[in-house]
C-alpha cells in the first residue's frame, strides 16, 4: 500500500471513530437521562411529531437525505478503489535504447524469482518483493523475515547476492533496493 493511502486511511478511520464515539456517548447520555434538556428524555421517541411534520412539509428534506447517502456511498467506493491501487509496475524495460527494439521482462516473474531464491536459503523464512517506479528505472522494495537462529551476517550476504543476481538478470546496475529485515520469533 502506498504511504499516502495509508495516511489517508488512518485519518479517515480516526474521523469515523471520533464521530461514532461521540454518537455512542450521546446515546448513552440520553439513555441515562444525563442531559434531558439537551438530548431529550430517555423515554421520548428520537423522532417526534414535529420532526416528522417538518420532513413531510418540506420536499427538499428527503432529497437532501438521499444526496447525503449517495455522497457517502461514493466516498466508500472511492476508498475501496484506493485500497486496490498500488505503485507496482507490471514489466521492466530490459532494453534501455528504444532504437534497438523493446524487450520487456515481467516484474512479477523477476520478483517471484528473487523471492524463491531467498526462501531457498535456510536463513530466510519469508520474502516479499515489489517493483515500483518506472519501467525504465524500477525500484525494489524487499521485506525479508529471517529465522530466529540465523546468522545475520550470512543472511545479509545471501540477500546481497540475490540482489546482485537480479540486477544481472535484468541487466541494470541502477536498480535501487530498499530492504526491510525482520527476525521471526523462536518457535518453542
């Protein structure tokens, strides 16, 4: 997930959480008759006769309710679409000079080969690789989970060797890589 999408998720979830918490606190306060002058008495209906008459007498009321519901639905669909969007690229341009033709390598094939190479080692429990950026100048994000009893130096050398093999395979020394290394907890 992209960093701006994650930030927007946290902000939106915080706002929704605050609104729901305030609504729940108001409902609890009304149910306990803490502020009957402000929130109404606990035994009184939420929508009284005056509110029902107001909605029936003003044609625009239900149109405004429908517009708000449609807006919330569109915001929800936008949020769902944003969750599916990533910066991952689909292919790498292996031929830097377009005058010599076009050679494309599947980004998925390259990352899967790197993941398999890493997980074949007894040092690595899991590996997840993603290529982002432009097809001509890709960037690699690599997350590696090492076993608990691993030798960090040997694991680091193995990761560097696998990255060198990937750079050689795609014929690009310009591939930048960000590597996150985690150590799995020991199994008992």
